[in-house]
């Protein structure tokens, strides 16, 4: 108990410190946008910098400043600013749980954005719209808009946005109880977020993975991932996700029979949702706290339930209504209030039947989406196979082209070499060096050669020339063995003579060198 008190004190200290910093930033930005003497561009910049500070922690403030934002955007007639304000309104309404208003704002933003020739920004809005459809359990619309956005982000190498969509698709499959596929998408998104070092996004991914493990009833893993998530979410002042994280930690601890921790974390989740002003989540928190209290204090649980009851309305989620009526049924039954317990039970049956019907529909949706996923996966595999076959065919074609080119070049080089050797042989046979009697062996004329190239040839180079005379295609290594020199020494000697004899031929330099030496000897 003492440890829990310490945890609570530390949490309150951290939260108040974050709040203080946020308030200082808010005041500075407010001074800028409220000053009409500042240029509109400066005021708009301040407003846009303000949204991330409050949209997930105090959406009402975001909605209030959005009115000024839209007014300035209208006056300046800057379309992109109209899109920004409508997008932020959509986010704020989403955080507050007003999904209809969120969709209205986002659709208006999409209409304007579609005229601006910016596919990536349009894809971001479609992704936001898909988020809201997911909240409304409209899964086909959700997957449609996510996949539409995903392709655009992948084509444009927008890895951050791609990771967001992968995360969101994971959430869709989590919603329809396909946790295996959900975890696959979450881990793909996590890999990209870690690559980009996006800590705030990593926090949300840990939360989503926690949720999947919770549904799999792996409570210890769920708590472990929740602790990772919470550290990041609180450092980024993300109250919405932090509240979800605390609630899941409460439920995991409840399963492990850690009642005190479960109650503490449930209270923290409630406090955060009250700060945000999310009525739906506040009601859900209170009902859960009443359920925790029921086993130790029926009277207190009844009191909480009765306080929540008048807050229900036509827009309240059916699951919340079913939970509350079931809670009050158990409370009244425990207190032996038969009439009231029957009344609550009747109401519970009405909403629970509706939920069962939805679950049945959800199962059909799950099967349909899973089949759609399998079909798209098969199409992807076929496309990948086609690409692989195409790459292999291109590779083989290149290999064949390279082979025929090399062979053609080799034949041409061999033909040229044979022509050079034939010419050398003819020069040797036809030359008599001015003698009346033909000699059986041709010899180089050093004097004529040195006169022609206008320089003296040293003994090493002369020896190399005579070795080439016997074998014009001999290798440097074999020349080195015959001349009792190193291969490097032979290379240096040949390089000098290529320069002396002005040999330009690149393929058969040695053959060209000795042929020129023979020609000069014959002059």
C-alpha cells in the first residue's frame, strides 16, 4: 500500500511538471496568435504549433482556437490552412468521442485537399477518416481507406505514414479478434518506427501490442508492454493513449488478483479521461471501478452505478449500457431488491442481445475481411512471382547477350591476333636485310631500330625484344623466366618500349611492338 502511495505521488509530480511546461508554451503561443499586429502567417504558425500541445490532452482548447484559425484562413483565402484547421477539428472531435462531427470535418477537408494536387496529403486525410470509421465499427470502409492510403505512402517512400497505416490495419484485425494478424501488422509498424526513431509512435505500438496480449490472456506480457508504452506516452503528454494504457494495466492486474493495483490504475485512467473530457471513456471507467468495488463493497458499487445511470443517452454505446445494467442487476440482486434487479436484467438482455447480434455480424465481417486479406495476399504472391520470373528472364537475357558479345569480341581479337602474327611471319620471311642470300633465321637490326626511334636501347630491353621475336604472344611471366628477371621488371621494360616505339594498340601491345621492331629493321 505504501509503495502504491509513492507511485501515485511520483505520478502526480510528473504530471504536474508536464502540465506546467505545457502551460508556459501555451501562453507564449497565445500571445503570438492573439496579437492582430502580427502577420497572418506568423499567427497561423503559432496556432499550428499549438495543436500538438492540446489536441490529445485538451481537445476543447483545440476546438476553440480552430475558430480563429478558420477565420484567418478564410480572410487570407489560403486553402491549405483551411485543410489544416478542418483536420485538427476532426482530431479533436475524435478524441472527444464525437465521431459524426469528426467525419464531417474530415470530409470537408478532403474536398478542399483534392483540388491541391498533393496525393500524399490527401492520403493522410483518408487515413484519418479511416480511423474514425474504425471507431464506428465500419470495418469495410476502414480497410478501404487504409489500403488506399497505404499504396500512396509506399509509392512515395513515406515510411512514417506507411508505419501508421500498418499499425492501424493491425488495430482493425485486433477489433475483429484476429490477434495473430494484428500482431504481425503491429510488429511491421514497430520495425519502421524504430528505424525512424519515432518515440511517440513507438509508445502507441507498445500499447497496441499490450492490447493483443491482453486479449490472448497473456497478462504478464500485457503488463510488460504497458509499462514500456506508458513511459513514452506520458513523456509526450498523450493523455488519451495513457488512459487506455492504465485501464488495460488495471484489467491485467485484476486477472492476476492484484486488486489494489487494479483499482489504482483504473482511477488514473478515469482522471485522465476526465481531464480530456471524453464522456464515453469516463462512463466506461466508472462502471469498471464499480465492478471492482462490487466484491468488497456492494453499497458503494450500487452508488457509483446509480450515479452513472442518468448520464446514459441515446448516443451512449450499447456495450456501456449493457455493462451498467448488468452491474446494477447484480448489485440490486445482492441487496435483495427484486423488482429493481428484474428491471435492470430486462434492460441488460435488450442491449446484450443487440451486442450478440453485432458479434455475429462481426464474425461474418471477420471471415469476409480475412478472406479479402487471403485473396489480396494471393494476388501479391502472384505479382511477386511474376516479378521474379521477369527479373530472372532479364538476367538470363543479359547473360546471353554478354556471352555472345564476349564470344564475338574474342573471335574478332583472335582474328586480329592471327593477322598480326601472319604479318610478322611474312615480314620475317620476306626480309633479307639487304643481303643477296636469304638467311634461315630473321634477326632484328639494332642500329636501324635505334636510329628510327632516336634513342639507345639498353641490354634488358633488347633482350626482351629478342624474346618477343621468337614468341610474339608470350606472357610476361614466361618472358621473366627467360630473361632471368622479375615480372615487375618485365612490365617496366615493356612500358618503356611502348613509349619509345609509340605503340597505341591496347589489346596486343607486345605483338604490335615486335612487328614495328621488325618493320624498322627492314627499312
